[in-house]
C-alpha cells in the first residue's frame, strides 16, 4: 500500500477545508467515509449519480484540503477522514458539520 | 432602505453555507461583519486587496447562501450576518467557524 501526497497537519487552513466540505457530493462522501474508515472510493460513492471523472476530482479536492487521506491498495483506493488532524487544527469544527450533514 | 432578495431561513442548506465561508476573503468579510453589525460593504472590505467586482461577487455568494443580509441605504450597502437564522438551521456551526477564523 502506498499513500498519495497529503498536506501536513500544521499546514492545514480553514477556508480550503470549508471549501472542500462545501459541496453536497463531497459532504456526503465525507459523511460516509467518517462512518466507514478505510472503505474504498467505489464503496463510498455507491449510488451517487456522479461521473467517475467528477468523483476523482472530488477526492482530490478533499485530499489536497487535508480532509481525507487516500491510500492505494492494489486496484483499490482507500479513504480515511483525517479526524485527529482536523480536530487538532480546528477544534469543534468537524463534529457539528458531520452531525448537520446527517440531519439533512 | 430596501433589502435585496434573500433565501428564507427554512430553505438554507449546509453545503452552500460552507461553500460561501470556504474562501479566505469571504471568511474574513463575515468575521468582520459579525463583529460590526450593520457596517457598510466599504468599511468591511477596508484594506483587503480585492477588486470591487470580486467583492461584489463575494457579497452575492454570501447573500444567496443565506449567510448575510444586504440592505440598500442610499448609496451604501449594509451587511448583517444572519446569526439567528444560521444558529437555528445549523446549531453549533457558526461559532466555531468564526472562532477558528479569528485564530488564523
């Protein structure tokens, strides 16, 4: 398994994280990933009516903002929400967003 | 004074609000507006190195997402953060974001 490039925790900034979460599809992907750590991109996107190229772009935006890590595992790509990093850098941010996303 | 069109509280959704806040300039404008209710656009943008047309677009995005109201007062446009509406629709969202924005 190898990990794609990810920004270091200390370099994360608030606006890109909010931007990454500020899209209905990305918000749903993060909500699902948060509840199923280590799931594959394919499983997390199941049932979403979004072209593969758009999904690839969504995952890249989430990765570059520091919201998720993506690990290449053979033919699969596995996703982890960077909960510890986000909670350390932005205390009190992620939990309400995930809770509100689940309520919508 | 007249108010521009604004979405009703019950029609506000999370992703557009996060998108609206997910830009460094818009986040700073909202942070300032939150601390100075009823200020004019010109005062709130003071010192930001952003073209007027870009600022106009930022205020529109914030207004259409439901983050602010904009009122025309003669030649001025006055801004209010929709704190009550946001707190009612998205409990626990705005305060941590404003606090984290102030810390950066």
